[in-house]
C-alpha cells in the first residue's frame, strides 16, 4: 500500500489543505478548552458544582498574588512627603494589585479551604492566612483608617472586609476562630462606620464599578446576619427601602457600559430580595424589571471582551459573573413557574466567562477568580 505523506510545506501552500488544517486545529483547541472547563465543575439540571480540581484552579490565582507587592495601586491619601513601602502600611492586604483585591483574594482562599480542606494547596493557603491575618497586622491595617483616610475603600473594600469576616465566623475550626478574632477589630470598626455612612447618605450610588452601593450593602448584609449585628441590619434595611423601594422600570437598555463589572439594576434587585419577603419582592420586581418575568434573555446579553489585557475592558468578564449570581439569587425568590428562564440565563453568563478566569493577563487574573466563586456559590444552591 502506497504511503501518503503531506509535509507542512505542502499544507501551507495549498489553499484547500490550509483551510482544512485550520478548521481541524480550531475544533481541537475548542474541544480541549471545553473539556478543561468541564473539569472545573459538574452540572446537573442547571446546578453547577465546583470540583476539587476547579477549587485548585481558582486558588492558584490569589496564591500567586497575595504576596506580590508590585505593581500596586494605592487608594489611600498621602498626607505629607513621607513615602513608605505599601507592605508597611498594609501588611495584611498588600498584594493582588490593590487593597480590596487582596481582601477578597483572602476571602476566596478561606472559602475554598473550608469547602475543600483536603485540596493540594491547603498547607500553603493556611500558612499565608496565618501570616497575613495576624492580630498585629490587622492592628496596623486599622490604623490606616484615620485622618485623611477615614473613607479609604468605602464602600467596596468595607464590604469585602465584612464578607471576609462573615466567612471566618462560619469556619468552625481553631484556625477559623483565631483568624476571626484577629480580624474582628477591623470588621467591627467598619461595620460601625457603615451604619453611620448609610444613615447620613442622602442619595444612592448606582454606578457599575467599585462605588456601587447596592453590591456593598449585599456583602455587609451577609455579615450582619451572621454576626447578629442588628444595628447594621437595620441601617441596611432602612437605607435600601429609602433608596430603592419606589424605583420603577430600571433602564436595563443602558447596560452595559464598556467598563462595567456590576449591573446597577441587578445589584439593586439582589439587595431587595435579601430584605423583602417573597410576595413583597415579586410585587416590587414586577414594577422594577417586568421583562424579567416575560423575556429575560432580551434584557441581558452575554458580554465579550475585546482585549483582556486592558484593565478596564476585562471588567466585562466580571460583569458576566456578577450578572450570573444576581440572576440566580433573584430567581430563587421569583414565582416557581418563572424561575427557569432566569436561571438558564445566569448559567449562560457563567459558562461564557469561566474559561477566561486564567488568561495570563494580570489585569484580570488578580481578581476574576473571586467573582467566579461568588457565581458558583449561587449556582450551587
């Protein structure tokens, strides 16, 4: 039988062979990508569950950056000409590019270790948590919130500190108890500051990035419920009703913007489903976003990212994740016959962004895993 041999030279010099080669290669790479994504989670009737391999995959990102001091973006105010290394000012949360990303990177590590205590990275995670979240380091972090920096990282970073403490308070192990005690002075201080801030704030902040008020209120609410902080619960409830109860017909057609990682409409609804009863919430939601009951797929289209190395444009991968958790949480409070199309839309957004969590571009790698896990947690319920 005659052997047929086609060289790469011949392939690239015959158009039809070239086209076949490209098509086969693309199919292979796409299949490989899909297989890789499937290994990160399992799916059963729309319910997503992270695998241990997926947990390791997500943990690899903060493990790489929580000790990476530079590049570093300071959000604090310098009051004089004295310049100090970031690590001396922020010994617990100096890494992952900026303070809030470091905070939620630690939250991610705690959350994964709680759920997967046998993961291969457990010892490394434990060592970093103990070293970073020491009582001494937290005292130094707390000292930053004074003078010109009383509003440092408000409200986004404040919400993430409270969410980190929420995670630690529900980690019923010796290390969980130790770390929650260490973080408690900073968490209590920021919880009290949140109460004062919300009580005096005159208007809601509806922007689609760090200063979005509803998202930070959701993070703070979870902590307030876990810690039985009635002052904070009351401040959040009162402010949410004052700002959002009478909202009608949220302009979803204005979303997304080119830099968004949060949906102002969905974050508001996600907050209201936390504080309202089922009947009350459905009545409110039908006035606020009626299309969610009739044609949710037309409201929110999955967002693509033209350049993942652009620190702002890559936000849109995060927007897909935040839409996913909001949609799934909102659906859980909707009437049962209306839930599935909303849940399906959530899963669609989640699946699109998951393969892009690890891109090799630090612009997304330093924070996207956190948003992926928040989405997974909603989709696991």
